[in-house]
C-alpha cells in the first residue's frame, strides 16, 4: 500500500545553524579556483556566492527527520537519497557573508510526490538568514533562498 | 568587461572548462570536500564509493554547481549574480573534463537593472578508450573520427576463484585498422555505464594525426547539470 505524504506539503523542518569562519571562506574560494582578491584576503575575506553550498547542504539533510502521517520517517534509508537539483536566488539587498556571521537555514517542503517511475521526489525551499553578526545591520537579512530537489530511490521510503 | 548593448539573445555568454587537459584528479574532490564540508566518503575513497553502488569515486554534484557560480562571478562580479542552478543529471569522475556555458535567452531591464537570463549547460567529457590505429591517408580527419565513433567494443573477461584471470579488450571501427596491442580502456566504465539514449559518443585525435597513423580517444559527452541563471550586467 502506498504511503500518504500529502500532509507534509508546507511543513517547515528544523533549521540548521552555521558559523562563518574566514579560513573556510578562503579555502572554499581556492577549491573552486576563484581568483578575485575579495574572496582570498586571509584577513577579511567575503564569501563567494557559491559558498551557499556549505550551509545549505546540512539543511537539506534535515529532510531525513520528516515523518509521514503513519508516524514513520518519510525516508527510511538515507543511502537511497539522490540530490536532484539546486537553485540559488540572492536577494538584491543580501549582505556579503563574513567571518563571525551566523546563518540559520530553514527548509520547507514545497511538494512531495511519488512519480510514475517509483521515485519519491521532494521539492524543498530553504531560506538562509543572518541571525548573528558583528555588523548589527546585517542581522535578519536573507542571504540566499535555495530551491532543492531531493529524489529517493525505490526502497528508500 | 561585458557590455549589455553588445549581448544578443541566442548567443553564448560565459564559458569555462575545468580539468583540461588531463582531467580532474581526486585531490581536487578532496579539497572541495574539506572546504565545503561535505565529507561523504564516496567523494574521497574509491572503496567506499564502490560499496555504495558507484563504479568508482565521484565528484560532489555541488562541486560542478559551485563552478557554475564561479563562471558567473568571473563574468559579471559577485554582486550581480541574481540566481543560478539546475537539475543534476550525471556524475563526474576523476579523469573527466567538465565544460560550462551560459546561452543568453532573454535580455531586459527591471528594477533599474539590465538583466540577462541564460540557459546553463554543464557537460562532462569522459575518455573511456584510447588506442593507436592506421588508415588510408586519403581519408579526411572528419571521416576518420566519424568511423571511429561507429566502432564496436568487445570485452572478454575470464575469472577464476582468485579473481580476474584475463581481461581482453578489442575495438574495431570501419575503414580504420586498430592496433590490437595498443588499445587501453577503463574497465570500470565498461559495465553498463554508457546510456545510449542520453550520451553522445564521439572520437578525437590524441596529438597530431600523421597521414596514415594516429592515436585516438573515444569519449562520452554527458550533460551533468542543466539549468538557468539570471545576472545583472554592470554599467
């Protein structure tokens, strides 16, 4: 019998907190071959936009906490999870991320359905907000909104 | 500096290639894992990757995704990247070369900014067979490569209880004489890896072709991320 996941649409999952460290900003920029000095300045780097990967991925994994109407976890075998896609949208007034900023990323289930090929497909939207910063004007600002596609293979849910 | 007035719908905007000419190496996957915080062993350890059902180590999907971000930032600057991303369709392995490009689909002005929408395509090139061959010197380069791309691979494996006893690979292509002692293939990639309906199989010369003999590679091109992006073009 197929399981009912419809009650999960709109569900907000527990957020994850992430502290930005300057050493990691530089390391990340170097790992993707970025050459711009603002990403590589060891004293005061800013985050490359792609650094969103570092704090959005842990939030994505929160999907394994979600429970279906039957009280059982939606995803029974996390090894069956595939990362189906990811889209970042940066608000116009998003401040640059710097050392000491603390980001809260909160995912929400936008849609969940079992496709005809037997795969479970979840569409998540995660909002990443600065919750602490040495610069108080940045607190509460959204830095990126992520659309995340999660695919669970048959046998995983 | 990119100029909005010089951009046209339908033209290719930013382009980038990563891993050329020799292919990505495992150390690059590890550097990204350490920096990006995704330390899943399938990206760093060949044994863990195979145990998880892969045919070898694979790159993080978000590694190629991050490279799209790099391409856009290099093109217009970090503050002008509005949105990017897409669907992840294929894996990237050590030895692969990945190319990225944005094709302009729309240019317009909104909220006081000059914006460009793009289709983003990321293609992974995997070399899975190399060899030496000869042919009639009158055949053009294009004819030789087309014939090579029509080639047939045969793999014979004999096993004993102690493990693999013999692995024999042959490759034959029309109008081309392949030296059977100089054909090398990636065994891991021979096993049900190529998706004939989704992948493009093509051939290329390794080095310069002599009129009647040459080294060649058979390569597979596969879309790895397909998506969209919007950027502002700075004044």
